[in-house]
């Protein structure tokens, strides 16, 4: 995907997809990111960012990968790194959720995927799902997502009766 976006000159799209993946933030929180949250006092892109989530009011911390930081650095140079990281039609307004949803659908189509199966929330789910598959620890995922309740994380990951029965089958007395 990175090469596709770079070849097309879609620097903003690459940075947006990368930040959404790395942060696992909701659409409203990704779009509300401002450059002053992303850049440290020396003028470089932060490795670790903390924001307050709009929905829950909880602080959540996320790390930006080296490739995401590189995408953001390129975007910062091109845009002047003022205001919103992903501005809408004017620098003082963020990209709208509707515009972001259209971009995600376009990205899916370009990758040969059925656009109707992908949304902005698909990007939020990707990394936490991979972390869960690797660790099998929903508490780690709960922390990454900034969720208050482990029950909500279980629902989010689709954990429930089937997984409980599968685990029970593993216990032999």
C-alpha cells in the first residue's frame, strides 16, 4: 500500500492510513489530531503520543512506527505543520468523517478489496486484532484501545461463548 500511495503522490493518504493503523484511534480522534500533539519541542515527530479520546474522555497512548513518522515528516514539510494534521478544505478545519470514509473505500478498491467491507473502523480494529492474535491477552488490547471495560473489549474482539467453549475443551480432567 505504501508504494501505491507514494507512486500516486498521495502523501496525505499514506500518513492518514499509517496513523490510523498505528494509533487504533476512532475516526473522530484521528481527524482531530493537531501538529502540536505530534511534534516535540525539537521539531521532530514524536515516537509516542498521548491524546484524550472524545468518546470516553480517557487518555490513550500510542506509538508511531518509523515508517509512519517518515510519512508524517514528509507531510509536515509539504503542509507547514500547522493546525490539523489532516485538514479539510481549510487549514482550520479537520478532514470530515465523510471524506475519510470515502478515502478508505477508495484505498480498499485500489487494493482489489471489496470497498463495502471496509470502513474507517476497519483501520481501528486491525492492529488490536493482530495484537490479540499474538498475545491472546484482551487486557493488552483494552489498554491499546483506551476502553474502560474488559467486557467491551471482549465484545470488540468478538470473544464470547464459542471461545469460552473452545478453552473449556482444552481442559481435560
